[in-house]
């Protein structure tokens, strides 16, 4: 694939966020797409369960999603940095629209599970590519000082979509079947693709820097290209004085947080004997925490800076995990779940904005992809460990241990440059490297700056 110019930061100053037409169109188009994606998240497992009645087959679908996402994450950043991001997002949207829209018609001939597994893998590849391009396009749409507010809007929209999506999936599935719920999601991707046609990301830069094409031909060129795909983002993360501790600490935090929802559900339904309706109500209340944090994240970050906001969010998460696992009061658990989501959202907005601030634009896709791959890989392992421990010793002691674990993460952060980091400062310039290292192969050695999401 011939390298194409990545999406640049705008040459002309973008208007303030409230008058930024490009960002508004981008934001509203993706709001509908997020809602549709949340429909698929529930409708796909329901379709498998409806066809087989097997929780094992349903779990295999989750394994396919997770494994495909991690593998795709290894190269998604390279693709996002080497192609026009708007075209990449449109292509991913159209591909998902066709695949998901075809499910009801394929299902007319009878259930074919292998088709669903293949479709899930391909859709996950497209989703991962889209997500990396999506996040790394935001700095090309808004002013630097509006990054935190823009990210807060996007994260708040994601939260609302993930709350309403399962409700819509349940209604559509009950009315016309899970296959048609997937087709509905396909239609939202068409709308997303159309909306992206109306978004201007700014003029393209002059092209890749020295070695940006992979560093020549032959065996040395292949080695250089593989190095660029798999190591450039990781090298930058590890070489940055703020991104290195942030990546390590967030990986430890993800080990805990991915399994926190399982502990919450088990506590409510098994320990306290509440039904699914109560569990759903608690999850809905937790969504209010996302909305609240999205509304104030930008102000908090401006007032206190990145470090205090991110470390404070870890403390909130730890306290919430301990309370949700030990309290016997449903209102208290619901309030703690909302606090948990405040911490998750504030931390996510803060870290995402920092990463966008400090990463050179030509590297942003690969750094984002590497960041997600590293810390997301810990999540499934952590969820398995938490649930196994909860099954043996119960939710309360495991939740208390999880809360203490979070406080230890925050305390460790106080021993790093994160404690006083207010913002990332200007992005480090990508360094010209030797043959085969890529456009910014040496950027990982440039340790001035900071970053998350």
C-alpha cells in the first residue's frame, strides 16, 4: 500500500467548539453510529443464543471479538498513519453496513454459525481500524485548547449510546428478531459514512518524512516496515517521560476495571438476590456519572491539570469498587457505580487529551494503537482473575482488595512526573531516522513531553 498523507492539524485556526461546524457534524454522525454499535454488541450474542441455546457458543463469539481486536490493534495505527483517515473511516463504515445489513438475508436460509463468527472477525477488524482513525482525527478538527471539551463530548455520547443501544436492541429483537437488529446497525453506519463526507479535516502535509515508506526494498526494507508497524508506537510510549508511567499504571488499572462490572452484577443478583430489572436500573444510574463527568472534565482539567485529574480519578474508582462490593444497600451501590463512571470518564478524557497533545501527528495512529493494545490486553486476564477469586472468596473481600489496589496505583503515580503534569506541552517533533525505521522511527528517544485514553 503506497503511503498517503495522514490527516494534518488544521493550517488555519479552527473556530471555537460551539461554532465548529466540522466537529459538530463529525460528533452527531458518530453519535448515531455509537448507538448502532451498541445494538450489535447485544444483538450478536442474542442471535447465537437464539440459534443454539449454548452459552459456550455465545462466549466463543466474545473470544473472537477480543482476540481479533488485539491482533488488529498491532497494525491499525500504522494503517491510520499511512492513509487518509477520512477515507479509511468511510470505507470501514461502508464495509460494516454491507456485512451487518446482509445478516437477515443470510439467515433466511437458516442459521449458519460459522458465518456469524467470520462476520464478527471482519467487523471487529473494521471497527478497530475505524476507532484508531476516529480518535486520532480529533486534533485535526478542533483547537488545541478545545481538545478536552471535544473529547468529553465524544465520551459522553459514547456513554449515552451504550446505555440506549442495549434497550433498542432488546426492543427490536423482541419485535422482529436479532438479525434485523443487526441490519439496523448497518443502516447507522451508512449515515455515519455520509456524515463524514461533509467533514473537512484540513489540507494534507507534504508527505512522509525520511524513511516513511518503510526504508527501501528487499529484506532490509521488509524488516524496516515490520519494525515500523509493530514497534514505532511502543517505542514512543516507552521513551516519553509521561506516557511511560501512564501506560504502566493504566494497564494495571485496566486489569481491575474490566472485571468490575461482573463483580457488580454478581453482587446484586447472587449476593443480594435482586432481579435483572434492579441490575439494569443500577447500570442506568451509573450512566449519570458519565454525563456529569463529561460536562465538567474540560473545566477540571483546565483548573487542576492532567496529573491531579487522572490520579484523582483512580482514587474515585478505587473507592467506588470497594463500596459496590461491600454495601448491602442498592441506592448506595447505585451511587457508587455512578462515582465509578465519573472516575472512568474523567480519567479517559484527561489521558486521551494528553496523548493527542504530546504525540507528533504522523505518529498519532501508531501510538494510539500501541497504547490501546498494551492496556486492553490486561483486561480479559484481570476479569478472569477477579471472577475466579470472587467465586472462591466472595465479592466483598475481592472488592476491598481491588479498592486498595487502585489506591496503590494512585500512590505509585505520585512518585512519577504525572503528579505535577498540567498538560503535555507541544508535541515532540518526529525525528528523522535511519533506513527502515519509518517517518518517526527515532521519536521514541525524544523524551520531552507527556500523554493517555
